[in-house]
C-alpha cells in the first residue's frame, strides 16, 4: 500500500498498487483526462479485474455503464465499440473509469450484473442502443425502444431519421374511428 | 327540420326570437324559435367539449395553465378534463409523440366515443418540431385525423383558447345528427384512404402540395411516405 503523502497527490495510488499486486504488469493500459483515470482492459480480463476492484478496492457502486461507437472516428485503430464502467468508492469518493473494446460483427461482453445488480438496466440500455450482448445477463431485452424494433439506433451506421420505423403505423381515418 | 341542412343555417342557433313572423307561408307565433335539430345539437356539443389531455411534454404545462384560473378554459365550456377517453370528445395532443407512444395514441383515439375532435397542439405534435429523429412521429396527422393545429413551441394559452373557439365554429358548421363531418374533411379522408392501400412510395397526389405531407413541403424535396427516409 502507498504512503499518506502519496495518497494526497494521487487519489488512485492505493487502487493502482492493489491492482499491481494482484495482476502484475501488462493487464491494462492507462490514460488520464483531467482528474479521471481510465484503465483499458481486454474483454477477457474484464470480470476478474472488476471483481478485484469491487472486493479489494471497495468500489461498491457502479455509477455508470455506457458505450460508444467509434465507427468512422478519425484516426481510430482500436475496436469499434468501447464500453465504459464508471466505478465509485463510497468511502473515499474515488472514481475510476474502466474501458474495454468490442468489435463487429458479434460484439459480446461478460455481464457485470453478478458484481453490481445496478448493471442490469444499464446493460440492457447498451444492448438496446448498440446491440452489444452481455453474456450472463439475467434478462437481456430492449429497455427503451419497442420490442418489435429491429435496429440498434445509436450505432453510427444507423441513419438519424431511421429506416421508416416512425412511419410504419396504420393510418386511422375519421370514417372508421 | 331537415337533417343535414345546418350548413345553410350558419350557426348561432337557436335563432330568431321575439316578434311573430311568417316563414315560407307558415305563421310563427310569438316566443317561438325556428331552427334545425342539427344546429341545436351542434350548439350543445360545441359548448360542452370534454377534453382528453394527451400531454406528453412541455405543451402539457401550458395546457394546465389554460385549465387554471388565469386563462380559465371553463369560460368556453371545455373545462371538464377527463383522463378516461371513454368520457371525452376532444383530444388535445400536447407534445411530441414518440413512435413507441403512437399505438397508445391511436388506441386512445379509438376508445373515444363519437362525435370526437382532435387538436394537435404545438410544433412537435403537428410536425415533429425539432425532433426529426427515428424515434419521433413527424406529425400526428399522419396517423389520426386532426381538426385544429396550434403552432408554437409551446403555444401561448391564448392560442389554445383561440383553437377552442375555432373548433367550436367548426363543430357548429360541420356537425350533423347523422354524423357527417365537414365536406373538406370527408374529401381529405377519402384521399387518405386511397393512399393507404398504395405500396410505399407510390402514393398518389390529389392536388398540388399533397406530394409531401398535405401542404407542407419538405426542405429535402418530396418525400415518399413509409419508405426509407435516411437521405
């Protein structure tokens, strides 16, 4: 574990030390943006790292789970979809962002519902909007769009005005209504 | 008292009162009113509209203001807002209608008893407004009949009162006991019915301006209802 002076300068020092102790080097990449620390993981190591973060680093709350579609993003070389998990330590108010990439044609990730129950609806939303399936999710179905909707509307190759779904209804005339 | 003749009588029923007069050879005694049943029925209907507030967005707040004491829709006899469509005869669609909501809207419209009218309140309900996306219906008049449109984002309460007055005029002009609507409405309904059985993209335009959406010219050129709008 790190010293107190270290913690004052870097709020993530304790977490990083724990991760280094458990996993050693080379499991995740790291980047900073302002006061955010982002860790990039391969999907295969996602659940074990999240488990350690929850159990040993006391990230009790999954504050946010979302995804991004980087299709056509200038200079993008990583996987097309990126899913991010924002973790919050309720004792120290430390926030940590975990990112992982999944690619076409069959984006698939292990579910985080066994770790945080709150991931349930957030993973359903990511599935609804991007079509990323979470294996092990107890009830993975659409949450916002109607059940008969077939596309994944937040994908970058889905047109903004849709594919005619918004016009696909019967017209009621006054004579028959 | 011919049914269907109210259009000639031009509203403002019950009519002449006072001195006895002679109408087409028949002497009408004093304190007697001559009018048509259609006209009386329309007069009753137009001053007791029961609105069904289908409020989905910020227009609903303005609608509440209209119902409250400052603007007071009760002055026009339409203050009885019922949240059961079975008890209403005027649907006020206030706010954007998502494509997930539209089947609900249609079902509520079908549940309302005849005769019934519809006000499309605000830019979103009438045209989709700024929400030109896959999820928002671009004007409810594509899928249910609409009598009066209110522009505005959101409209002022005075505009809503104006629309009630306009609708009252429409009810007085158009209503008959036998349930026939306004002639232009019937015409439009016939056109819609013709278009409905066409395959997507093959709808026929009856008159100039119908090519897009009944008078509203899309900026991107003529649209084809029901086909991919991804241009």
